[in-house]
């Protein structure tokens, strides 16, 4: 059902079985997939691509131009994956010439008042709790969870299956499978609860515990920890995933146990 009180551009592509409630504005060059539900008082700007069965709650603004003074009016987009939920007053901005797009994966949950700036790339099943803010160029991998009022500075990378405590400030990259807390943000153990919920085996969980024990607990710097990790544990996809993340983190990773 599309309300007669909604303002919808003739240049928007709206699929079948889409609900658009009153006082919502859909601009030209917007695509909305089958089964999506757009609540009242939502604004969706040009360049927005919304997948199937997406739910957007009142007050959200999707696809506005970035708050980046370097933005020169280039054609960029916002892409929202299938089955994602965007709660009240969330703001998601288009990309810039860096990545040319901002991407939210499938099955994500963005709670009320979350802000996602230009060129952020979120994987699938990501949860951002209320009032979390991402500066530009932040990458968040699959199944990561950020509790409320988390703030991430530009160009941070948050690994898959990680969990970041509420009101944290992210100034260094967060490796996969860890829990991070404190100020400055630090390693606080592995996300064993999340791993069990996602059907990782107990052997997998034990391996991740050993990886981070070597990396963060037994060694007093990351370079030494990487050397030990490479030599002490047999090769495995999980070990490679952690090593690759750390070695590719040009801005460094969070510190170990305080």
C-alpha cells in the first residue's frame, strides 16, 4: 500500500508489495525492492538502492549528501541489503569519490539515532545499537555488534563476530572474534557467546582463545605476538583470518589486556 499522502517522484522505481506510509518523501533515482515497508516521515534521497523486505521506521533519512567538505557533487549511492531494519531517526549518507558508495549489508539492525557517514561498508548481520555513530570510511565485517553510544573515527576496521561495549571510542582497528571495552579501547576476551550462537564448534572457540592468548596475553607487543602466533599454532582458516586482519591494519589494532 502506498499512501496518497506520500510524495513519490515519478523517477523512483518501486517494486510490488511495497508499503509507503504518509508524509514520506521518495526522490527520483531511488529503487525499493519487493516487500519493503517505509514508515511515515521518512526521507529517501536520490542514489538510494533499497533491497527486498527492508523496514524503515519514522524519521529516518537515507541517501543525503555526505558531510564531507571534499565532496564535489560526484554521483554516489547508498545500498541497503535485503531484510535490514532501520529504526527511528537513523541517518545514512551517500559515498564520496573514495568508494563511490555507502553500503549496509543484509539482515542488519540499525537502532534508533544511529548515524552512518559516507563510504562506510557494513557486512551482513551487523547490529548497531542506539546512538552509535560511524565517521566516514569505516568498515564493519559480518556479525559484528556495537552497543549503544559507540563512536568510531574515520577509516576504522571492525572485524567479524566482534563485540564492542557501549559508549566505547574506537580509535584503532578491532580484530575479529574479540570483545572490546574500556578506555582506551582494549581487548577484553573473545566473543565466545556470539560464536556459540553462530554454531562455531568448541574446538573453534578454543583455537580463537589460544590465538588471542598468544597475541595479547603472552607477548608485550603485536609484532612479537604475530611471530609467536605463526610459529606456535598449526595453520587454519581462523588463524589466517586473524593474522591477515592484523597485518593489514595500517592504523594499528586495539591494545591487549591492561
